[in-house]
C-alpha cells in the first residue's frame, strides 16, 4: 500500500468538521512511529473547531496547532495527498455522496455520537466530548495495530469495517 518509509494517509470525514473528525485527526497524528498522517474534513464545514474538542485534546496533551475546519473538496483535487484510508465518523457524512478520492482508498464507517449537537451544561458537554474522544482513540489504536502490510485487501476491508461495527445498531 505504501513504501516502507511512506506513511499511510488517513482522512476522517464528518459533516461539520468541528469535533469528531478533528479529534480523530489529532489522535492519529499523535501516534508514535510516523506510520500515519491523518487529515480531517467535512462535507459542510462549520469554519471553526469546537472549543470543547480543543479542550479535550489539550487535556490529553495532544497538539492542536494547525487544526482547522475545512471542506473535503481540498482532498479531492489534483495535488492533494493520496489517501490510503477514508473513514466517516458521523452518520450524516456516511450517507452523503462523497467525492471520488484519488487513488481509490479503502473506506469504512466508524460512527460516534455527536458531542457538538449535545445540549446541556458545560460540565456535561465536556464529559461527552471526553467520552467520544476515548471511543475514537480506542478505534484508532485497534486500527493502528492491524498488520496492514500483511493483510490482503479483502481481509483488511473486513477488519476496518469491524472496527466501526456497533452491535446496538445491528438489531
């Protein structure tokens, strides 16, 4: 999929690109070893990163510099980084018609609750953002530990689909 020294490019998509996809981008880019280069984008970006997302990342001691809400169109043009994986992290983005990604990356849907849509006290919002961040980090850790180079394409697709599987929604 990539050369030995070339990282895997991963794009996380969400509608607004203000919370879940941003959390995933920051979390994956903080993984040691430089195996992955993560990006995030939205189908209808809100233009700013949610302050609760930034707070959770800072508390986790993850870099927030350079994080911004942006359109997925930036990654569907000539000269954009070639993606190896594209993960939707919200149900809205998963249901939208995505651009054609150069290089035909592997795709999967990893749904998470939308903490940005939650209405409650700041303490409750922060708790939900933290919970969603922990879920995201757990899935990224599972993905990062897959033997990507040794799995055939069909097996790899099955494994990345399984990471996003929610048995509660399978009923």
